[in-house]
C-alpha cells in the first residue's frame, strides 16, 4: 500500500450539483494543507462508495477507552 503523508482536514460531500447546473453528480471535496481536491461521482458510483463505507464502518472496532 502507498504511504500517505497527507490527511484530509475537512471532508464534505454534496449532491446539489457542481457546478450548480449539474444535479446528476455528487461532489466529494477533500480539504488538506495542500489545498482542495474535488471528485465528481455519478449516482451509481456514489451508491457504491456509500455501500463500501457502510460495510467498512460495520467492521470497525469500538474505540478503546482510556483508563486513568
């Protein structure tokens, strides 16, 4: 796997269309120290991403609690 040294500071997704007159796409916007990267997805791609996120989230372990 590729080593990644940059993580997103802000992640937003919106389906209002981007530019505004494209209601057929969803835009995922990642903001990092290097700037903003926007990714456009059609409906099928967006649903596949959502399915993958849901499946992965279900596999996550519960956060470990700190003991003082």
